[in-house]
């Protein structure tokens, strides 16, 4: 009995379910709510990955009239650096999100 076709079919079926993780270069993170944060809207515009973060027990000490609290995913280092270069101050990391205070004026 020739087992080659059976072995080939088994190998192909097995390979189909191997690696289901995202590519190593792909950024992966959950929504702010998964880290206990309240997202108000995207930042700096409607297409923004960062989010304006609202008030709750985790963020109340960071909110004020002179700045906007913005959260960016930890894995989005370029976006975080952009916010910092625009004058933001990093104040905390909660879950998968870096919190930044962005001056309003």
C-alpha cells in the first residue's frame, strides 16, 4: 500500500492551522477600555490611533484645564514620540496605553 498521497494530504491539512499569530512587525493592542480607560474620541483627528481619554478613577489626577489627556498604544512608539515632540508630557502607562498630557494652548 502506498502511503505517500495520505501523508501529503495530512501534511497539508496540518500546515494550514500552524501559525495564526499576527506577523512579527504588526502592532497589536486592545482598545483603551480593555485597560480600564475611557476613550472619548480619536486624537489628533478622526483617523487618529491615539485617543482622548476621559475621566475615571485611573485618570482623575491627570485631568485639568491646561491640557488634554491622550492615550497612545504602547506599541505605537512613533506616535508617542510625535506627541512628545509636540510638547506632550508622558505621565503614566496603564495596561497597553501610554498616557500623555498635551497642552491646550
